C-alpha cells in the first residue's frame, strides 16, 4: 500500500515520513517544489498544490491511506476546495485519512464526514517545536526569553508524538470517525519551560515577562500580521482548557508514553547555544 503524506516537508510531515519508513511503508510525499523537498531517497516525491485540486491527481493515484493538512500557503489559509480534495481522494480509492487539525475544522473535514472513508482528525495542542521558532534567536543572542503570561500552562505536545499517532492510525486503523486531542505528559508553565530549557543547554536563561502591548510590538517587529498577533494574545492569555489539560491519547494510540519537554529540550539543546563571537 502507498501512503500519501501532505505537508511532508513541514514539522510534523517530515517526522511522519520517517515514522512510516521505519515500519517499512511505501511513502509518497506531496510538495509544491520537489527540488527543495529534501526528503529521504526512498520517498516518492510528487508535486502538487492543495489550493489547486486540479494538480493533485498524480499524488492520489494508487494511494490507500493519506495524511492531509487542512491549509494552503505559508499563511495557513483554510483549504477553500477541501470538498474537492476529499472527492479526489475517494475517487482514487483512498480508504483511510488522517487530518492535521488547525485553528478550526473547515471544508475538508466537513466533506470527509460525508464520505465512507475512515477519517480521523488529529487535534494537537501547542507544538513543543514552537520553542525553536520563537525562542532560538533571543536565547542564542542574549540568553533571554521575552513573552507575556509567564504563568500560563500548556500541555504542549512533542511533534514526533503527533507523527507517531498519525503513522499508527494510518497503518493500523481503528480510529475512524474520531477526533483525537494530542498533548504531552504535563501542563508546563512558561517559566518552568524556561527553567527546563536552561538545564538542557547548561546556561541560565532569563525570563522577561512582557505586557500584552509589549508582546504585540515585539511580534510586529518579527513581521507578524495583526490577525496572528491577536490570535496569539488570545491563545496564550486565555489558553483553552483543552490546551492545558493532559489527554491520554498518545499513549492509548501508540502504546508508549508521550515525550516530555525535558526530552525535547535535550534533543534540541544545540540550537540554543550562544552565537559564536567573531
Ligand atoms: N504550531 C502549533 O503549535 C500548532 C498547534 C496545533 C495545530 N497546528 C497546526 O499544524 C499545522 C502546521 O503543521 P506544520 O507545523 O507541520 O507545518 P509547517 O512546518 O508550517 O509546514 C507547512 C507544510 O505545508 C505544505 N504546504 C503549504 N501550502 C501548501 C499547498 N498549497 N499545497 C501543498 N502543500 C502545502 C508545505 O509544503 P511545501 O512547502 O513543500 O509545498 C509544508 O510541508 C497547521 O494546520 C496548524 O494550525 C499547529
């Protein structure tokens, strides 16, 4: 059986490709630019654009299971033609689908619910890997983290556990019609996260708590749009219960305990080492 991975060059997708290869699956990866994909050579790389379903026939041909993202473009716009994608998958003979959930279910999820494919929605809470995106620069340059809401709790999940759940569901099935909330093993406060990362890199990291307005100004300086900034203020300042409550799903599906932030920090410590002085 061939398994199609969309978003295969992204944070979760790359790990999902690895997980599937490790269990001997035949993997096809979708990307908008094969020349830049940088995927293992065993992977069949196919070009296509989820925003243009007419480009997807080759990607779905002969596929029995598929992992789908529900957005298109670097600004994560919901798939407008998600219903068309579900139709192409069903017509190609896809039997089982996982969807990496985003901010809200959209046309793709709704359309899948109306098919007889075995679909499973994966709803991870905050990714641990956001730490790389948000903290690397200031930790390396100044040994500091600047964020609002220091006591905010997050049950953040290791991205490899998201991939492991997707791989298990795609290969073994058994979760059809379900929406799975994926978390790590603990709800961790931002200040504790800083401490754990400090221990992993062997260097003190100072935490500077920003006011909401200071955070907005910082994120504008990073080039973020106003919509994303307000989403973050709401998501961080008012983390919903689901985002700060540990769920048993990773262990139930994969049979192994979810990876904690200390493990993530140890795996990524190198990325936070100081910028070498010239
Ligand atoms: N970060 C978090 O804390 C968090 C929490 C919960 C849920 N999520 C959800 O996770 C998802 C992001 O996952 P990620 O971080 O793994 O992604 P990512 O690292 O940002 O990678 C984006 C992927 O999407 C692909 N892509 C973008 N537009 C495409 C298009 N038009 N056609 C085909 N492929 C396209 C890219 O492929 P190419 O560039 O190779 O074409 C790339 O593989 C979002 O839905 C987000 O809402 C994130």
